[in-house]
C-alpha cells in the first residue's frame, strides 16, 4: 500500500480481492470498528465532498479549501448567457468555475440557499453519465428500484457511527398535511437505513442472496458551504445497495463497483482518477472500508469523484438483516453501497476546462460537432445553408451529435467563441468558398488556432464522417493524455507523493 | 363536446386547436377564473388522483370510492413472494390488486405510512414508460433538466388557487442542519412555482421562447387514503413545463402532450384511454384548462392516467414572468404543464390483470418470454438445458426480453402459475420430446388453456423468432382490443354515457 508510482491504465489499477494486499489487511476483518471519526472533516461518502489539496500538506490544504469555499456562494457574473469571456483560471479558479457554469448555462442557483437548478446543458452531461453507468450496473446483475425518501428519524439512530456522521446535516420534515408529525422524518441523506429495513423483510435464506439493487435519486445534506455541482444541499446520484452471504463476496462487489467507476472516469470522462482506499477518518459513516476514486482538478486539488463502501455487517446487525445459510444457521448479511453523484459534472468541468471555457470529452458531450455557416450575400447564404443542411444530415445519420448555429443575430466570430466556451469538441465551418470546393474547415476545441484546424476536408459523406469520427477519438484520447500528464507532473513522488499517501491508500 | 360515440383510434381522438370547439370555448379566454373548487374532491392534477366511477352517478361513485379506499391500507397477504393464488377479482377487486402487487413483487409498503417501495419488477415497468416517453418528449423539442425539490413556502402562496388546492397536502421541512429554519420549505407537490421563479430569470425576449423543459422527479403529497401506485404520499413522475409567446401556442402544446400520452396508452400500454377536458371543479389548481386521459379499470372505475394543463398567464402574472415581444412590448408568457406518474403502473395492473394475476402488454413487459425447461432424468436434463440455452440466445439476439427459469426448487406446474401471475406474455416449454422433435410449445398468457397454446413450433432460429414476434404482436393488439370492448360495453351511451359526460368533456 502507498506505492508512489501510479499506474496509468485503469485496468491495472485494481487488484482482485484475492491479492495479498487485501488478504493480509487486518482492517477487513474488523467487523464493527469504532468509527468515531467517521463524521468529521466534512460529510463522508457523498460520492465526493471534501475539497482537498493533493499538492500541499494538511494545514495548507485546509487553508486552500477554505479560500476556495469563500467565493463559493457568490453569484455568477451573468445568469443569462455568455458575455464574451470568463475569468482566467490563473486569476481566480473559483471565479472561472462559476463563470463557466453561468456562461455555458450548466446550472443556476435555486431560491433556497445552497440548492441548484441543473439546466438542460448540464443535465445532458448527467444523462450521459447515467446512460453509461446504468448499462454497466445492469450488466453486472443489479436491478433499479426506488425507496421512499422519507426515513423515520429513529432509523438513522440505529447505527451508531451513521447517526454521528449524518445528524449534523439532516433536513427534517415535521409537518405533514397540516399536522405536526408524531415522529420527525428525515429527508434521505443516503438510504442504508431504509434499505436495511426492507432487506430484512425480503431476505430469508441464502437463496435470496446476493440481493443487488440500485436507485437513481435525489438526496439532501444540509451543507453550509456550497458550490454548484460540487457540494449542494440537494443533489442527484445513484446509490447501489447489495447484500451477500459472505465477507469475501461483499468485498469483491465493493471493488467491482469502484472498478466500474474507474473505467467510466478514464474511458468516458477522460479523467485519470486514482482509485484507493480512504483513511479511517474519511471512511463512510457506517462502513468498514471506503474505496474512492480521486480526480485531479485544474487547480491542483483533488476531488473525490465516487465511492464504494464495504459495510461489513454494521447495518445488518443494527437492523437484524439475517438469512438462513445452507446449514440452517441464521447469519447476518454482508453489505456494500456505492455512489456517484452530479458532483462528477463539476469534476468534468474542472478537469478539462481552460480559459476559453468548458472542454467536453466527445463521449459525454451533449453536442459533439457544431456547424457554423458563414455568408455575406443572400446568394451565398442559400448555397451555404444547403450544404450545411446536408452535412448535418450526414453526420446525424452516422450517429454523431450535431448542432447547426445558423442564427442571424451573431457574427461567426462570436459563435466560434460561444461554442468553444460551451466545450463542443469539434466545429465545422462552411463558407461560400468551401461550397465551391466541396470541402469544409474542421476545428478542434482542444488545440487553439491553426494547429487545431483541418482545412479542405472533403464534404463527401463517407470521408467526412470518417474524418469527424477519427478527430473525435483523437480529442477523447488527447484529453485523457493531457489530464494524465498534468496529474503525474503534480504527483511526482519527490514533490507531492507523501501528502497524497496521507489521504488515501493506493492499491 | 360530450359526443357519446367514442372514437376507437387514438389518432382521431384529438382535434387541433384550430377546430371550432376550441376556438369557440369561452373558458379559454378567462385568464384568472375563480377556481375555488380546485382543491376539493381529491388532489387535482396529480397525473391521476381521483378514483371515480364511470358507471354510476356522483353519489354512488363517492360511495364506491370510499369502499375501495377502505381496504387500501391493508397489508398484502404476503410480502415475500407468491403463495399459489390471489384473491379473485370478483370477490374483492381491491384485495386482488394488493395481492397481485405483493405476489408479483411489484411494490411494498415503506416504513412511513402511505409511502411505497417500488421493487425491481415494478420499477422495470416504470422504466419502460420512461424510455418511451423520454424519446417522444425530446423529439418534440423538450429538454430534461432538474429543479430543486425544496420550495420556499411563500412561493406556494403566490398563486391564489394553487395554494388553496395544495396547502392541505404539503410536507414541510422546518429544521435543517440542526436549526429551525426562518422560512418553512415545501417538499415539492408539483413545480409550477419554482419553475416560474427560474423562468422569470431566464426569459427576456421573444427569442427565448418557447422554453420547453421536463423533469423526471419525485413529488410529495400528504394523502390520507393511499393505495400502492395509485395514490401514495411520495410518487415518481415526469412534469413538463413550457412557456410560450401566445395563448394559441400554449394551447397547441397542451393538446400535443395529451396526444402523446394518449398514443402511449394505446400503443404501448394497450389501454384505450379517453382523452377529454376536466370539468371546472377538477381542473388543476392554477390552470385554465386541464386535459386528461381517463382509463377504464377492471372494476369498472375510471382512473385519471395523465393530465396536461393550459396554465394561461396565471403563474406568469403571479411571478412576473415577462418577455419583450417583437414590438418591444412587455408581455406575460403563456404556459403549460403536463404529467404522467407511477400511478400509470397501477393503471396497467388494473386494466389488464385477471384472476391468475398480472397481465402485461408485450411492449412494456420487462420479460416478454419465459422459458421453462422440463425434465425427469439427468440425461434428459442435459439435453433440455442445452436446447433451452440455445433458444434463449436466439431470442435475446433478436432483441426479445427472455428469461429462463431452470431452478430446481419448483415443479414446472408451479413455475407456469408463477410466471402467469407475473404477467409474462409468452411461455416456452421445452421437454425431452420437444428436444427430439426440435420443436417447442408456446403458450400465451392472455388465452388460458389449450386455445392459447401453439404445439410443435420449430426450434429453427429464424422461424422461432418469427413465431415469437408475431405472437407478441398478437397479444399486444388482443389486449388493446379486449380492453376496448370492455370499455365500450360499459360506456354504452344508453347506460352510462350521461354520467361520464358530467365528469369530463369529450373531444
């Protein structure tokens, strides 16, 4: 553990549970460790809550986090679209982040302090995350379902470290249908307690195991310092919950899910996350082990981007979730839970964005290609728009997400900046001369200026589709490569490795 | 209006907004009608709340609804699977409904009274509804997004009829992060108020219109009489919200969405709903017009299965949602909202189920075909399971949702009953003789006994796939036809038409 050299391929990042590291780990055998620190240092297990520096020691990191949080509630400079530029990252990373969110219309502030409205463009990124993970969850044997969001307050108190970790940040319903309620209801901050209440009714024998479910839902944590996507009072997530007959199976499941998150981060989001295990103090309130993926952001801070918990028998003992094993003995089930939230959208913004704005990996971009027609005369306009319509159709048919910006309110130059700020991976420019030559100009978002442009790309359908698909793949791997170099440079063991090792245990 | 002959094709059910009926309607011009009755008679606009009889007069309907509600909170007879039979519908329709929900593991009661856990099989039906509608919403220009669920109490009070309709059934958060809140927060019962708060910030000129969004979300209404899927304290739904420059556009949108719901009900759910307009007293609290689809259930009661509201300028005036029109004048936007909820799952159960249990239309069935292998000796077993595996692969490759039940705990006879109870449209039986003959037996869920069986269906892949696909289509149309005859028989104008006309205005 704590190896300083980081693997760069996601596939080699995780060891199977049968590897010596896990087998020899003493903590894995502790069934109910005292997790008294589980609730400290920010809310645990939120699929990402702590904003910590990978590059400084603990004290400096705390100072940096406080400084970052300071600007967190400031209003974005504009709530109604793009005004031509965003604050440079080097001037104020947090201001840049909020500017990008406002200008690209990713999210807005809700009327209740700390809440966020996820606007269509931001939500489409979340949908891309959902679409990919939902398939993976089902492929690995999980079923979606839905648990109620109102949890009797007494449930939260049943698992000692859980109540300690979560009680400071609960929202409570005390009035329903005009009447004071006899028992306060917790608006779910996470669902382990209600899940176990139901599992106890559904699980009878070993034949009912493993029980593997997931829900896509909203959750509420009363956070004092909020920041769009990264930390909000209400957020969206998926939470997986499983019950198994043995510790080994639960451990394997917890690792499988952090592996799925790791692969998603690498292959779809182009973020070279570092999977590892949380220190005791940052372990989820109620878990024996918390696995995490940590992502390097543009401000050199780490973002917890997803977590997977081996819950041991903590909740099954608290809720009496037992099964009859093959020998007729009653046993407590072994459990896991795992989550990724809308915080991941914030991670994508901060991992790839630059001073021109958002930069989206093609595989999760709601729009992969924007076509900007350029004309001066009415004559030119007709020919250009004709060509643009046919290019749009060709790309759409090939399964490429394409948008045409033919509005007449704005100049082509303004549109170039605008769609760059929105992070669209590729732009196709079509002017009168291109129509004559039956060719177009293709510009990459990730390489500014002339080096990122392909001139004279043929309009011939199959060759255009080939070109665009190849370029999108180039951008996808280039973003991953760039983020990986950035991460590795900062995590040079001679400089920063030691600090990281204090935070998580690497595989 | 009030025509007694009902069209049987969904395509002809809706008139365009330019038809005389709509143009001549005086109510459409009333901008803020007094909707004092809007909150009476059950919660309005929930994508279905009132349980009313199509076949009796108002007083009798109320008595019937009360009787139905009486058994609503009784626990299902078993929460852990199938015990061999369900209460016959003729004995007690409500008991039958609850038995089916428990036996088919569609849902369970949550720990808080009136809440429901949607189990994987029930949730998969909801996912089928989502998958279809989500595509239709996007095709018609709507974007998904997400609004926070906590709404300042003062928002609810801004639209007079809205507060009157909803205030009796609100859940209120009064404590957050351990502190009493200065302003109580409403857990959304619907989102018109918060949507308008945001629309007011986003809409500036006519160029920002139409603004057309949708969210998939949970909502809370503090209901006293609950029933799984049909009426629960928390439920899942989609709520569409749009803003337009003119009344005509808003009306067109409201009609378009009820048309999409109607088509979904007919073509996917095989439910011949009747679209129409709600009477004044049942119009959504805050709307000028509420369009509805009403479905006939097996107990001869009507279920409101989806609604679409023309909100006029009620909310835009209350929240100051204005735009600058092409002449530079400030105008209030015209709005719609529309919803379908998990109640629709209850509608599917009650529209098609019989005394053997659930009966699912193939297009929304999570499992379309179950394969039951039959063997006695170990020798037979190997051959049968081999054949079954290859059939499963063939059907799966053809895009058919197939499940094999090869468990050894249960007899084939038990499995037949079990999967019939779960409503699987088709069963394939494979025994040793079938393996020898390279053929299988295919049984339809909707036609009991021998008439529903095809013997000697060839195992040859393409012919088997053809057979299965054809049979699934047969079942789909047969369910719609059966439901349509049932509805039309009950709605014979000589007997019941007059009562129906008191409830909704037909197109």
